[in-house]
C-alpha cells in the first residue's frame, strides 16, 4: 500500500528535522518546508494526506496559512504545533478547522496517534466522496440520468475529456449524443474555447466543403468575401461532426487528410492552415452497415473511431425516466408559465413503461405537449396522449410486444434473469440452476446488465 504523506511546515531547521525523522520512523512519507512561502506554490501537487503546521512562522501567520489550506482542500487535516503560552491562538486555530494542536516539546507518542487517526479519517472521507461521484452521479453537464449505463457513460466522458483523442459517438436518434459531445468538451481543458457543431447532412457537397474549411474571396461564383470554416472557428476547441455518415464520400477523403495532418486549405486557397482541434463525430446510423453500403469511408471510420462511445436507448435505462420527466416538467412549466410540480403515480408508471422509440427527445416533447395543453399541479394519466393509454398489443409498451415487433435477445435475457432472481428471492445459485446456466455466468450477466444494484 502507498505510504500516507505528512507535510510539516516549521521554521526551525533542527525541530523540523526531528519531526520529520520521528514521523518517517512511524512509516510515513514525509516532506518539510521552512516557510509558507516555500510551501504554498508546491501545495496543489504534493498529494498531502495531513499537514503539521507551526503557528509561529515568519512571514504569513500560521493562522492565515491554516485558513488558506482549508480554502483549497477543506477536508485535509491540519495539526497545529505551538510554543509555550500560545494556547489562545491554538484555540483560535481549532475554531478555524484545525484537527488538533500540540505544544512544544512535542509528545511524539501522542502526535503519532493523532496523525494516524487524522490520516485514516481523511482517507475514508476521500474514498466515500470518490464512491459518491462514481456511483451517485445524476447528471453531467446537461446530461441527466443516474442509471448504471449512465454512470459508465459519465466515467468514459470524464476519462476521455482530458485527452485530445478523437471520439465516435453512436446511438439512436434523441439519445443525447450532442449533449455527450458537449460534456466531453465542457469537462476538459478546452471548455473555455469554442464548441462548434456541424451537421454534415445539412448541405450539398460544395457548400459543405466551404462550411468545413472556409473559402477565399472569388473561390467560386458567389464567393464575394473570405469565409472562415468550422475547422478554423473551432481552433483550440472542439468540432462536432454530426451525422458523419451523411457527409459526401469525396469530402470524407479531404476530411481524413485534415485529420491526419491537422492542416487544410480553404476552398480556392493556396496556403495550408494549421489548427488544433479536437474532433468528435456522431451518427445515429450503424457505421459498419454504412461502410458496407458505401456511405462511410472505412479509412475515415477507423481514424475517427479512436474512442467509441455508445449512448444507450432510453428503454435500456428506464430507471432514468422519472428523473428526466421531473426535470422536463420543471423546465417546461417555467417556460410556459404553468404550475405543474409532480406526476401522479399512474402517470409515472405509464411514462416508465413506454418504449420511447424517439428516446429522450420524444419524452421531452411529450412532456412539453402535456404541459402546454393542460393546467394544474399534477400531471395525471388522463393528460397523457391517447396512444399512451395502456392498450394490449401496442408497440409503445415493453413487455407487451406487438405482433411484428422484434425484441433484442439481450433485453429478453436481462428480463429473464431479473425475473429468475426475483422468483428465487435473490438466491443466485438457485436462479442459475433453474435457468440452466453456470453460477459464474449468472454473476457475469448480472454485472453486465447492471442488475446487482
Ligand atoms: N440524458 C439527457 N438529459 C437531459 N436531456 C437530454 C438527455 N438526452 C437527450 N436530451 C435532450 O433530448 C434532445 C435530443 O438530444 P440530442 O440532440 O443530444 O440527441 P441526439 O442523440 O444527438 O439525436 P439525433 O441523432 O437525432 O441528432 C435534446 O433536447 C436534449 O437536450
Ligand atoms: Mg444529434
């Protein structure tokens, strides 16, 4: 295990070396500073688990130093060391958040116990907050959702946001691909630079090329002035190439060249322009199918697909529906001057059961429509669109597949495992036996489908 790190700030070199030696002997990784002026510039990168601070320092007072440490890392424990006759100040320090205080000459046995307890407590606090951010996130940027698939998504966004790696986002229409792209941009070091979304399906080839790379004055009829393209506008920031499979095939080759060289020519230009752009591509189509049918260049796909991210459809994360619905209800009520603040239990049940082929966008639109067309404080079942009322055989509901609907095996499997575990009252061994699969397999699948929580 990694040793805990104790940082000591003490202006008397001899005292400092004694403290460091004693703590080093107790198994800590130690580091000493003779003044706050030396300490603070290094503080953010030290990774300290505890600070021992002499309160009578030249320069910045110990008390101010304590406050400054607490401002930056509130939970980091600080133990105050004082000379004789400065107990009042030590009391003040305790009020300002010090963990404990010791008067000189230091009783190292007692100090050892205090350091150990403080460090253990701090490590625990840190672990809890890490677990919280890992498992209890209910949003990131504008993305809302607390389900296991969303937690995985947040983790990937967090990891990938720090790098410049190209990201390829897939997922059905309305699942939130653009929000994911925006979160990758917003979580990383480029967040204060431009985020430029470009819909690759919106324009014919020639116009798209100039949209992407810009053009020089006179490059073609109608080019009356120089135009700066999205690649240049996004310099330092992020360019989202949305609906990438719809980009014209020839232009895809030019895009690939740009990705490889990080430079391009404006249409009609002769000078290469170099930019530093992070590329994110997105599509609601299946890229491999598109390659087969000739819509997407294979070489471009492999260049873009450095980090693939798949945004799952809403029906695979139904536990997010109440959270999303409440959030949309609040924003739509405010926007439309309505007083809605809740759903009836039946209304929520219907929303959760619906298949939402248009995913979050459809949910958002549905709630907006209901809010606009009704009044009151509570959304009831009756206010929901007629097609959502529970009719047997409707394709809108899961568990009641329409005659022609095909349900993916993975969803059936997940449902079956959930049911089996329910019937066996949580006894996984029995559930595995009755499903006719091994125990290792049921554990693996429970983990895969996020059924363990
Ligand atoms: N997890 C979410 N939390 C909150 N709002 C969401 C979420 N996912 C999607 N939305 C909302 O749903 C709408 C559609 O999202 P977005 O445009 O990102 O989808 P998309 O996957 O890019 O769809 P398309 O493939 O059709 O372009 C937007 O209004 C967005 O704000
Ligand atoms: Mg989109």
